[in-house]
């Protein structure tokens, strides 16, 4: 009888123990751990064709904030916030620019991390999110190499 009472009590007590989910997430924002850190732009393709890259461009994602530091010493620096959904297929990345030449714009993109390589795909202007990296119609893909976490 005591075992039966114990078995019946367990489902009532477990919800009181709380969740393993991080407590510091607010407003449904998810910070994708694999995305956080600094990344060096190494290649850029538009419509499947290689294009000239801004050598030395570094993107840094940290706790919901993003910064693009160009090799020009910061004159064309771009800053903003981001929201990533690593559970979506493909993973999604929305960037809201608050400063710099993209100020006031939102870019809807997809991303994939393979080891220390980050692939970010988007359409011209960033308003429409591509359905995948095989969605070649107006697909732009930036490839980055991880610098540090």
C-alpha cells in the first residue's frame, strides 16, 4: 500500500521541482550556443557564383547582440540584435540592425554550423527567408570560420 501511495505521489511532486530550461531566457529569445562567438568571413556566393569578399570582416554574435567589424577600422561597423532558432529546419537567424548602413532593417536568413564553419544564407535585401541552402533563386551564402567563442 505504501508503494502505491509513493507511486501516486511522484507525478504530483515532479512538476514542483522545476524545469531544466535556463531561467535567464526572456521573451522567447533563444541564444544559440553554437552560433555565439566571433566569425571571420572567408567566402561569399551569390546565385551560386563566387564573389569578392571583404577580407578581414568579423561577425560577432554574443547574448542576442551582433556586431560586424569590417577591415576598414570600424568606419562601416554594423550593430544590432539577433534571434536564432537552431531547432528549426533549416535553422533560422533573424538580425535586427540598430546601427550602421543597415539601420532599421531586418534580415531573415538561415544558417548551418559544421564544426568551426558557419554558413549563412539569405535573399537579396533579407526580407524573404530562403527555404534551404538548395533554394538557389537569389540565394546569397556567406561562409565564416570560427575565430573564438
